[in-house]
């Protein structure tokens, strides 16, 4: 993977998520290259070949944070902040250190267990939160859709260690793909280690988008007998599949007093 220094751009950017005003993407591109990723549709680089870093992320971020009041910054909106190269380049670790020095905190979303490396820093940040995203309990299927990520079990173990250390932990079951994702087993695996579980379906905006072209290719190769049914469900907002799954999970939530946030 080639690591290049990107042309000057803001490190701190406004964030479209509820509860967050600002986000930081320590990298440009994502080597995890999940085939369903919505950010692929706006990708500026070849994610299979290169990852961009900022020239002076510490100095630039410190200057940009000086312009706003201390608050929680989101990491993980357009790219995973724990890229494989983070182990050497330490861009995200630098962001955490700058946030700590300036009185800010973070909420992180990742698919990597490398986040555990920064456990002590996270404990020092006021009310830091880490969310881990998983989509498949069957690692054979996971490799079809996200070949460059680590096993689901390794991610959940990272979540377990973070929670044990007192960090606020969340899990995302995302994306739910009809007839492929098994949501209940994932909830069983995650519930002991996550303060809250968010569940989102695969959302495709346009059938010409790169992420849909990728998913359609995988369905055609590995799930050909179900492809038509899956596509019909995916592109029907109020399909009975979603209604039934929603009701099933709402019942589960009630029966087991789970903290689920269901977006199906
Ligand atoms: S880890 Fe996240 S940002 Fe990276 S490719 Fe996968 S879904 Fe996209």
C-alpha cells in the first residue's frame, strides 16, 4: 500500500451526524475496502493501492481546534481511523493526543482491533466512546464482502477489552443484507460488550453507484439463486422482509431489555 501526503486540506471538517458538529478523517481512502461502503462512491483515490495522510496533522489540527470550543469530535465518517498503516504512521494516535491536550474528546467508529493500542489515551479523554462495526457472523461471507478486515470475533474481543477498561462502547450491525446477514446471532455476540447496538440495513442510493455494482457482482457470483429476491427487498422501502425483521427485533429488545437502535 502506497502512503502519500495529500494536498493541503482541512483536518477538522463539519460533521453531518446528529450530536456531532465536527469530524476528523485522519486518512484519505480506506484499505479495508468493504465492497458495500457508501464512501466508495466519492472515492478520490484507488483504495486498493494508496492511502493519503496529512502533512502535519498535529500542528494543523491544534490550530483548527483553537478556533472552536472543546467538544466531542467524530472519527470514522469517511474512512476507518485505524487503517493497517496506523500501526506505523500513528496519525489517529496523534489526533487523540492533540484532542487530549486541547480538552476535546472523541467518538470513534472502527472495524479494527488496533484501537485497543490507544486504550490508555482513550481513558484519559473525557467520556470517549468507541463503536465497532460488524456485518457478518460467518467469516467466510465476511471475506466475500470485506476481504481486508479482521474476523468479527477479533473486533468483538476489542470491544470487550474496551468495555472492561471503562470506555463507553457501541456496536453497529451494518449493513444488514436480506437473506445473508444473521442479525440475532450478531446481537447475541455483541450484547455483553456493547452499551448500545445500532442496526442499519444496506442502503443503496443509486444502482449506478460503485458500492452497488460491487455488491451486485458478489451476489451474482456467490448468491445467484437469491439475487433477485435480495434485490427486490433492498429496493423496496416497506418490504415485508424489513417489517418482519423489525418486529422480531423489537420483540427481542422487549423480552431481553436490550439497548437496540433499529433502522431497518
Ligand atoms: S471500514 Fe468503513 S470506511 Fe472503510 S471501507 Fe469499510 S465501511 Fe468504508
